[in-house]
C-alpha cells in the first residue's frame, strides 16, 4: 500500500507532516508509561528493563526472558534464581499491535509514503512448561502468518532444557533480525548466494522446524547474569512456501548455535549451518550450503555499544557445470545513546561472494537515529549508501514511525 | 489494490484497532500506594546538595529508572537507613538491574542523605517510633 509522487520538497514536507500528526495523535492517547507492549503491561515494567539502547533491540535480560519462554528471571527471598511467570487475564493481554509507517526516498525512484504493515505480535505462557508466540501481519493489502511457535521448557531456572517448534526465528543472537534498531538488516543475515537454479539461503528467514536447547544461567554480582545458550535445530531450509522453483522438497537443514551473555549487555556467539535442497526438476541435482559465523557485542561503557559479526559461506551443487561459490560477510556497528530515549547508530556492512558473482558484492555504511518520545511511539531516520558490484552507490533514506499498543 | 484507496482504508483501520485496543486491554494491577508514588514528582532539586551527592543523584537517577519509574523511589515512604539498605540490596539482586556493589553503596548514600534532608519530618517521626 504505497502512494508514490514526484520527489519534491513540498511533497516530502506534506508527508513529514503526516508522520508528525500521527506522532501527536499517539502522544495524546491516554496510555500510561507501562501500558504499551504486552510484556511491559504484564510485568509493570519499563521498556528499558529488557531493551537497550531502545526497543526492539534486546539486552541480556530481554534475551534471557525470551529464551526462557517469556518467563522473567528474578530472585526469591533467599536470593535464588527463579523464573517469574505472570499469566495474563486473557489471551488478548499477551498481544501488542504495531503499525509501521514509512517515508522512503531512493536515488532514481519517486519518494513514497506507505503504511508498511500492521502487525499483531504476541507471546506468553500456557502453564508451567509451555509457551507460545505468534506474529500476524497485514502488508500490501494481505494478511500473513509471519511466525508461530510453541516451546516446552523443563528443569531448574539455572539449567533448563527447551524444545522450540513451529515457524520460528532460528537465530539466538537476535539483534539484527526482528530486534534490529533501524530498517536495514546486516548483510550477513540478509544476503543470498544464488547457486544454479537455487535462489540461495539467508540466515534471517523464518523456518519451519524444531530446535532443542540447553540454557545455563547463573546470577553474578550486581544483579547481572551469566547465561550460556546451546541449541541444535533441524529445519526445512527455506521459507514455508519454498521458492519459485519448488525447491522446498526434501530439504533438511541443521543448525548449531552457542550464545554466551554476561553483564547487562555483552554477548558472544557462534553458529554453524549446513543445508541441502534437492532440485525436483529434470536434472535431479542437489544444492548444498554451509555457513559459519561469529558475532557479539560489547558495551564499552553505559550507552556505548559496539557490535560486530562475521560469516563465511560455501555454496555448491552436485551439478559439475556449476562452480562452488565461497562468500564472506561482516559488519561493524556502533550504537551511542545521546540522551535517554535517543540513540544513534552507524554501521559498515560488507558482503563479498567470490569473483564469479562480483556483481552481487555489496558494501557501504548505514547511519541512523532512533527516538522513542513516548513508550507508544518509536521513530527512526536512516541513511544507507550501498555500492553494489562495480555500479554506482545507491542512496536510500527511510524515515519510519512505529506506533505500538 | 488501488494504493490511494488502500491507504485511505488502512490508516483509519489502524486508528480503530488502536482505539479498540485501548479499551480492551487490562494492565497488571499496581498496589494503589505504589501507583500514587509513580504519579508524584520525578526529579529531586539537588541544587543545594553537596557536590558528591549531586554526582550520586545522577547515578541513582540512571540506575533506578531502568525497570520502574524514578518517581517510585523518590516518593516512597522509605526514609530510615535500614529501610534503604534493605531496599537497595533487594534491587541489586534483581537480575539485569546492573547495580554493582559500588553503585549500590553510592545509591544508598544518596538516598540516606536525601531522606534526612527532603523528608526530614518523616525521618524524625519514624526514628522516634523505633526508639
């Protein structure tokens, strides 16, 4: 759902006014500070308890809360770690509505203002061992179930065993997937390497499958936690619909991950992925893809966070006429809280497939600011300048307003 | 779908959904006493406080507003040293609070000083009660 016009100063001003009007309407909504997302409502907590520097990016408490099936780590009167469950009074209490409005301007294309999507996002617990999450989106005039999952959790808070299943986000280090600060995702999660007829794998896709995990958590000084999450998952390898070649058949992928969290916000993780997709056409050959990656972030001092990631890939086919393609990608990002509720981010991204597909090489900076004037409203402005292959540098500007209730 | 029509339909739909949501949601009930603290002043005038206390106020305002309103700590009825010691230690143990032992000591020092200054009457009243 997009309105496109010629890129004139007047039209941009009109659209900025629309977003400003929306911001004012949101500001006037009679919501209390705790009354925005579903979890903040349930736990009577501020967004900053689980998000840093701003929502939706999670801090270590938020990552642990999510990993524990939406149960909040807490301490009992003896100082022992417990998982606090706050059952909601009704299912609707566990869901939040999110409206995403964007003003987008790219070199060579008309400026557009669009209602990018409206999402209904929710999660919660159903008893001591079961939790669930679901995400329904209305985008481009259509409804889609973007994700659904169930999770079983057993054991003591300091050592839990989990089984997560459904259409799930496979990444434990979710700082650049759903929980990214700006609009642009890091290339190492978002770029595909096409091999033969296979459009290629990208780590950020939601996948159907099941993941088994072991989570070790202990309390440290100053209310900090040290957690280590280990997981192995088996997935369908592609989006639920497969791709345009019907390559979702006979695809069984394996992913192993480890993520260590310490302090309020430091993380270090690694992943290994191996996938195979069988071409069901006349040729009958297999495409395989492998990835391994390292990623993490370190808060230099409160409000200054450095994030980095590296991923290497090897994509191949049993068809001798198709050459193996190695690839590597990395990013480095700096987040700086300027004042409470206002943060800036700067990232350099590079995605580098082998020379034979040099046209797919991408590199460039992303610069942006994120502002949360009230709990119900998140605004971002972001510039991305990417050089693709030997071509000219693209310049994209996105101003986004997210209304949350 | 016609894009203009779609936007015209989509924007009111968002407003209606949000408005309906406002009525439908229930928030976890807060103790009325705590709700009243939350609605009180959210800053302390530290202009006349010693320099070290001004620095401690900054730490207190940063650390103690991460999970709940800072107004809750400012307006609550804890004033005695024992009360603050117990409360700060409890917050320090909360996972993710990020209040280290040294931060906790600084915050405690500030709260004890502030109570004796800003809530002097209540401090003396409570002190008499326990003597």
